[in-house]
């Protein structure tokens, strides 16, 4: 089976976790370890959200890089959601990326995030 995409040797994955993307959302923060370009942001639900869709905003240095929606309909643990920035986004070493959940409901629904970045 062929791989779905090529990852160069200078592509890295940064991961972070939030204990709640639901009714009481908790932002997740991650330090950028080197100069890089953000390729993709993803999130994996740790449970079902109820009542309303959620939105994850990915930002750095006060600028929104991208957002993605977490639909309530059919949500369950293990579902993957992702977004690619609309334009090239470059970050420097020691910048902080903030992933902020909002709008969803459900108590303490965890979410694991990953950012694919390519070193500059």
C-alpha cells in the first residue's frame, strides 16, 4: 500500500494535549524548538462532544494560523480533524503555538494535537 504523502527528513511533528475541548475548554501550548514552516494542524478527540460543534483555533504570536471544526454529529473518541494553513506560515525558535478550543459541549473531553512542521 502506498504512503498517503511524502515526509522529507526535515519534517517534524510537535504534539500537545488538552484535558478538555468541551464545555470547559482548556487551551494547549507548545514551544517551537527551531525555525520552521507550519504544514498542518491535527486533533484527535478523546471522547464524544455533545450538543454543539467545536472550533479549534491555532495561533502564534497573536496571529491565527488556521482553524478547524470538530462536528458534534457522530463525534467519538479516536476521530481525526485537521487543517492546513491557507498561506505559508513561518515561525522562529521559542515562539509559542496556542491551540484554543471553543464552542463545543460535553464535560472534560480530551483532545490530542499534532503539528507537522518543516525546518527552515
